[in-house]
C-alpha cells in the first residue's frame, strides 16, 4: 500500500490501459448473436470473471455477473494499493456506488421486481460486498431490505432505515432517494472535515450537490419546493434558486440560473435535455480533477470510465441477446 499519488496513479494508468478500445466494440457489434458477443468478451481482460460466472449462470445473467465481479475486483485493487489520505479518498469515492446500489434495490422493491432482476442494476464497489448486496436484494420488501442493511457498516444504513419506515406509510420512492442522497453527502462532508482533501476535489463534490438539487427542482416545477428535498452543501444552487425553479413552471423561472455554471440548463425546455446538460457539466468537472497527475482525480476519472464501459457492455449483451438490429444497437451505444 502507498500514500504516494505518483505511485498510485501510475498503477491506475496501467488499469486504464486494460479498458476496451473501439476495435473491441466494432468486433462485438459485428458478432452475429449473443454467443458471438460472449466469444469476443472472452478474448478480453474479462475472461477470468466470465469463465467463473458461466459455471453458475447462463445467458445474460452470466455476463452481468462477470461484469459486476470484474468491477468489484478492480475497485478492491484500488483500495489495496492506497493508504493514508489517498486511501481515505478512494473509499469516499467508492461510497457513491453503495448509494447507487441501495437506490437500485429500493427501486426494485418499489416496482415489485424479483431479486434476480435486481442483480442487473447492481455494481458492487464500496463497502457493500456482492454477497451483502445479494442478501439485501433478496429481502421480501423495503422494510426487510433496510433491516438487512442495518447489519452492515455503510454510513447510509440508518438513513435508509428511517426512509424505508416513512416509505411504508406514504410509498414515496423519490423522497426516499433524496434522503439517501442527503445521507451520502453528509457522510462525505463529515469526512472532509477530518482529512485535508484537495480544494479541487471538494469543489467537484459540491458541484455534484448542486446537480442533485437542480435535478430535483426541475422535477418539482410548478409544485413548489419542499424542505425535505433540498440538500445543503452546494455552491451555486442555493435554497433561493431551488425554490424559484420549483415554484414556477414557466421558462422565465430558469433565468435564475444565469451567471451560474448551470446557465445552459435555462436554455432548454425538455427535462431530458436538461439532464443531459447537467450530466455533461458534472463529467467535465470530474475530468478537470484528472488534469493533476499527482491528485485523486486520476482515480475518480478512471472509475467513471470503467463504469461507462460496464454500462456499454451490459447494453451490448442485451442487444445481442434480444436480436436488436446492428444500426439501432450502435446508436444506443453512442448515446450510452
């Protein structure tokens, strides 16, 4: 283990070299069917996990399992080579995946999906190991899932238990998800008070808070703000901006974004277009972090690239399994 960013980032560059190139995607697109796709995947760095998964599962489930296991092993390797402040920050970055996985399980419970269907959306990486996530996903309902999570050490466990109890009475999934977001950012900023994280890293995290609040305000437009849905900690989307957007559905209300880093969102009308702009702005912020070769941003940027690769492979697997035409699948890959 090392606390030297130079050593850690050199190793991360080695991991980045294993990311699949465009030649792989072209070959996979040209493969005739699902069997052809898995053959192409077997010629990639995913071979060990694919062989392991195929001893237990078949079809898409085997690919999903292989991709999840590969991602988990990759993140474990990052933790194993990091120590001191870098190790703390890597753990903090990985907490985002615990958040995403708990949300995925909550959405599955809300929709009444079976545990096997839930596995598709999970991407183990943080403190919650694959076996733990499987146990939580296998719980019969939201309350039982929250109870199973209480046995873990994730800082999100108490917030999920409280939100799940509230969900039992109102069935409001969105409020539950915002409660998890708030617990996530609270845990992050609590850690940042204890460790001397780079200012650029903190700025990026606060940009993520702004993005979360802006998404919520846009979804609430015309219905008014709600105290329990606003998350403190951002820089530009403060409570007054949040309330102004949430209260007024007219395009004019978005002018409150002028002069902020999210001004471009005020120039579009569709929620989907706004979401695309917000995602691009957050991605751009993450890439700026990676510009410092001796900072934690190199790790964060690699993880985003690895996550995107996993999403594209899952999309490819489904396209080939269900016989999606090549042209349509290629377009979806480009949009992924």
